[in-house]
């Protein structure tokens, strides 16, 4: 018989909600099925997915709290009489952030209702290619059928289960943003961008924070340089060290034990010294990557193919899986950027192709992003390594410069790590392949330049662009220093 819905979306995160609401605009019958499994520490949240609840939104708000702390230190230089010492209250900040997140949860539910999208707070699994079995927290079962099904369940943080005590005593970013009380002395481990962002704002609000890093920081971002000090990723961590964050370099944890004081004793190996070391912390936070949330979907029953190594769903350019009428978008898909805006755009375009007679595909090239560390790192386009891999070192030219933000001068703040790099083709037009920027408000700076680079901007065009004085972004329009023509690099993918 006829299926109940035109479209069923499994997963109520950014991409899934965008797809569902867009499909409803075409007068289609749409349902969203969403359920949050508690973290190993028991943390749960509402509708909206990772970004809203345990990602971009609470992270940026806590980053802002840390920036305000830095501003308080600058304030006396600008004539403000600030009584010392200044204290930060985690509980006040956390309550405000959590209240805002809850308002977004409610807002998403209202939007679905307004657009006549059925919301089902259930965990879903496939029974056949058109049928999904939904189960509530109480165990009540509902069978849902749909002509088209979109999988948008995203991912959840992984635990290093090979480390004794990791699962019992550690938390992840799923838990950090929902803590009622201060995490105290904290060890984020390992050095992915999430651990750096969290370590940055924890240090910024005055907490003793150490990051354990076994290898290079910000793997996947720009690392290239003949000079250690001009690598973008290392500049970020170098600034964090000067800012107060401790780094346990070339170290990896081997076990976590709970002491009688309820503190956590972490044992680790120092690969440089060949020694075993220990220290105690109030909180240990794991940041070892995310795993696609597919285990309970029963994908093998309906023949949806996944990458055996990553567990992610394999899709084509139209977001279609190996099964006709079953699609996947967002972090759960193989080879896609794990970014909220790309999931939202992909979801909307998919709905338009399914129900709006559109043929437009999502363009995943030249997507801008920012790491919200104390000194932000924004980038768009190719890293230097990737540009060399794609075009050859002889065809790449790099422009770079250090700069000092005007707002740093009166406050006498160190600007050693404020740096930018532009990667261009050496051909006559000198098309810009990538732009990397470390400094205040990097996200705002990169967002503006991203449009030009998306449209094929060239280095000569940028040099003719009049900057807004006196801003950090203006410095990009004055990049006249040629660094070098290329480097030796081994990077896969273009």
C-alpha cells in the first residue's frame, strides 16, 4: 500500500531538520525521528543535534566567556578601574548557556510544528527499505513508512577503550558543556581541535588546564613550513602555551584511576624521555574523534553500504546511498566536511531536488571554517600541503606576513603568533587556492574572503581591494611578501 510519509528524516540535527523543513515547504508529508542516547556518564539533551547541544553553540558561548576574561585584563590599560582579583563562576555561566540551548531545543520543536512536520522522539532502525521501526524511551514501538528516507544521525565522541579507566572516569565534549559545577583542573586528551578549543576557554576562565598531545596539533589543518614557527597549527598551540595552557608533548595516557579524594590519577608515557609519569586531575576529557552513529540503524538489512574502516555511509554527489530513495547527509557521510553549515545546505538542496524539480548539487569545495582557540584560526580552501599535492610544488606560490592588531598595542599584548598565509597558483592569474588567518575574530575575517575565493579571486585582484582601516582583515589586502615556491609534502586528497 501507500507509504505514510513522502519523507522520513532519521536524526534531528542541523542537516536533518533543514532537510525536513525544506521538504515541508513543498507541501509534502514529512516526519523527523530523533533520539539521544545518554553518554556513558549519563548526559542527555534535546532536539537540535550536536551543534546546538554539545558543539558549536555552547562552545562559542564559553569561548566568549574566556575572551571577556582577556578583555578584563586589557581594561586597565584603557582606563577602566577593575577591582582585583576577578573571579569567574562556572555555575552562572553554565546555567546561562544551558538555558539558551534549551530555548533552541524548544524553538526547533515549534518550527517543526509550524511547518507541519511530525516529530517522533524515538530511536529508529530499518525493517525494510521503506520501513523504519521507532522505539520510545519507554519501549513503545511505532512503525513508520516513507517513500524517501534521509539518514542524518551524525556522530558521537569515541572513547579510548584500550586505556584502563577511560570509560569509567573520563568525559567527552558531550558532557563538558552540561556540567553543573566547574570541572576544576582538567586534562583534555588528545590534541584534536575540540580539545584545543575546550582547553582554550577552560584556561581563559582561570582553570588549570593541560593538553596531552602524542603527535602534531590540528591534524588536517595547515602544517606546512620549513620554519617550525610559521606553521599555522603550531602557532595556535604556541599562543595557547603563552596564554597559560600546559602541553604534555609526545605523551600518551595508559590508565586512569580514581583516588580516595575522588580526584583522577592519570598515568602516561613520555615517548621523548622514555619515562612513565603521573599527575592528578579533577576532570579528564577525551577528544579522540567521533564515530558515526549507525550501530542501531540496521543498515546491513536494507543494503546501505558503509566504509568498513570509518563506518560512515557512502554517498554519491546527490547524497544518495547504495539503496534508491535512501539518502544520507552531514557528519555520517564519507568524505564530507564535518561542519554544520555544509549539512544544512546539503539537506536543503536534497529536499529541493526530491520535491522542487531542482538539479543543484551541494558544492563541498572551498568551505570556510574556524577553530575557536584563544587566538582564532580561520581558513578557507586548500592547505599548503594539499595545494602542493594537487598542483605540484613548482606551481605553488605562498604569500605570508605577521601583523599586530591595533587593539593589542595599548594593552601591550603579545602578537607574536598573529599571522596569515595565502596559497596561490603561480600561473599568470595567480588564483587563490587557500587563505589561512590566525588572529582576533578570524571567523569573521575568513567569512568575507571566502566569497571571493569561492568565485575564483586572484592575488592581483586582492591587492587591488581597498582594506578597511584599521582592522585585522585589512592586513590580508597587504600581503606582498613571497615566502617560497613550494615544499615537499605527502598529502592525500585534493
